[in-house]
C-alpha cells in the first residue's frame, strides 16, 4: 500500500475556528498513527474572500498546538508549491484535459442573465439550479453551435467552465466515519470548475491537488459532505483513483443545538479561536485560547476529545499518546457539544501536573503583572501552594496577590464577621507570640496559634479568622500557617500591626 498522506487544506478567509483546529489535529493524528505524512495546503483561489494575515495566523496556530506539518508553504516539500494561488499552471493543464471529455462545458451566461432566470423561478415558487435540465436552455457550449462558441471566444466574451453532471445515476459514496450513502446525480447541480478570471474553484483545484500531492485520505468537516458526489465524479472524469474520505461532525453550541459560533463564545466567555485575531478591516480582536492563558497541550487534548473517545475513557493524553491511540473508526458520528468547564478542567489538570519551576516560567510570561520585586524562592513557594487550585497560571497571581502586596483595605463583610472590640488587643498579643516563634514552619506556626488560642481561652476560629483578615485583607486563601510562613515573620507582624491600626 502507498504511504498514507493526509492534508489539511484551509482557506485563508479568517482565523481558524475550533472546528478547523480539530480537523487539522485529526488529520495529523491519523497521518502519524499510520506512519504517514501530514501536509498543509493553503487553498487561496477565492481572492474575494482572502483575509490579510489569515495564512500566517493558521501557520502560527498550528505551530502553537504542536501540529507540525511535514510539508507546507513554510516547510516546503516534494510537491511544492503548497499555495493554490501559485499552482495556476497545473490547473490550466488539467482544465485542457477535462474539456476534451464529456464532463465539462463552457457557459457564457452573464450574472444579469442568471439573475433574471433566478427571479423567474422564484416567481413560480421554484429555486433555480444550473443543472441537467436548465443547462439545455442556457447559453453554453451544449446549446450553442461550434461556430457560435468560437465567435464568442474570439470576441473574448467571459465564460466559466461547468461540470456536466451525468443524468440519472446513483452514486454510492463511502465515508470512513459515516459508512455508505447514496445520491442521485439528478439532485446535483453543474458546479463551476473554473471562474471567468481563469481561476479554478475549490472543487476543481482541490481534487487536482489531492491527486498531484498523492493524498490518500481526506479528513475534513461535514460541510463538505454535499460535495462528495461531485468529487467522486471529478475523479472519474479525470480517470484517477480517489482517496478515502472521512467527514467530521460539527462542534456544537454548549446547549447542544447548532454549530458553535463566535457569538456563543462572546456570550458565555470562552474563545472559539486558538490565538487572538485582529480583524484587519474592523480592528476588532477575537479572543484566542493561547492569549487567555491556556496551555497548548491542554488545549489540543480538549479539542481531540470533542468527537473522539480513546480506549478506556482515558481523558488526559499527550500528543504522542493520541497519535498512538487515534482511530478514525472511533470518531463520533454525532456532533460534539462544547463545554467551557471541561476546557478549563483540562487546563487545570495540565497546570497541576507541571513542576513549580515550569509554572514559574509561565507566570513570568503573563502580561500585566510585575514580579520583579519577588525572588524566585518566594514565587516557587506561592506556586506550590496555589497551583492545585488554579485553572490558569495567571490565577496564581490574581488569587495570591496578597503574597506580593500587603492589603491596603479590608473587606467590609469579612471585618463584620471576624473583628470585634477585643480583636485588636488579641491580634497585638498574637504578634508578640509570633516574635518568639523560632522555627517559622507551618507545623510550628499551627502549634503556636493553637497554644495561643488555648491560653487565651478562645476558640481556634476566633484567632484564625481575624489573623487571616490581617494578612490577606479578606477571608480567603490557603491555610493561615502556610501564608505566615511564606510572608515571613517580619512581614506577618507588620501586616498584623497595620490591621490593628486600620480596622475600626
Ligand atoms: N478549503 C476547504 C476549507 O477551507 C478545504 C475543504 C477540504 O478539506 O476539502 O474548508
């Protein structure tokens, strides 16, 4: 059998949606599982929909995810160029070929003429399609004489090339995920293969490139399923062996109905793109997972499980483990519902499993926080204490800000709950006790608090709660002895005194 070759073929019409990332990931996983090649091809023949920066975005996103192509516009390869706009000569050659067959014809109808007919159909309650019936009354090389066609061509009248859909044939289609389906060719229209500017459309360029690049498996989104019949026939027309096909179901909205959209992301507060994307026209920024603080390995793990179940319901898998396990037959036929909490859970799990030093490196990269005043030793202690409860590295700072900055105010509700007329005196006495704690370690500190409370005839809470308030400014955070230890004796005593002077 020939070497497995799978391509991801995005059009640079905007940032890569979560669904696109998943397609690329499954393409990659399948290719690597089979010991094959993963190819990135940029399908940019539709110049009207081209978006500046989208191609760079796609490449950067794949790189961030660790989905590295063996061949691409950037990596080069045996079948270069990998950008369709640079392959025009190849398409022209095959166009000449298909025009010699009975599978294609020239159509000279103008947009205005087609609009006119469309209206006519609408008035009769019908929908117009350029198909095996209507083509017989339209302006094309099937209805015009050879002479007329030649004249139009000599006059340089613009034309498109259309596929001549065979009549009355049942096509038996096969999809690795969905199994067998069939379609009657009479329900399909005569798609444009080459536009009047000479550029091929998606359908034509796509099958030519898949053939030329020796692609063995086409794994793509289900929105291309309706084109499968046409693609089968294009392979037939060209006399080529076709690749195998697998169409992936949609990623659904959190509530389960309909395709996950950017609007859902905005509404529920999660990104639908891997990286931030700035729209070159509006300047609007769409949020990305990377910029929200997701780890790339957590992100792709989450994406992989949107529609695929590894054996034994395993959930945490590295890219290498996914490659080993991936099986297209285990990809779900039904759409996968996106779940924000689950996405966060993945990040939490990956963050937790990183070493404190790794998390420190991540924390230092977080925008908008300044850690220059804290030594690494203290930061590592904070990380080890806070990592377990953080979803993102940035949470360690936001949830543990009090480690770096003394409280400047005290939460009102907390004061009501934890402070009364006697508390200031109790805290002052406790500050004295702290002075004499020699070994400033959590177990010793816990004991000291305990002994102090017992001496004073107070419950533990009566000491612990106000103490926490003096150190944190509110009643949250990890265990008080842990906080005391990280802050150190001097800083802890300063904070207690400050609170005593400022809480009334
Ligand atoms: N250019 C198409 C897209 O952007 C590729 C579809 C395919 O994989 O055949 O979705």
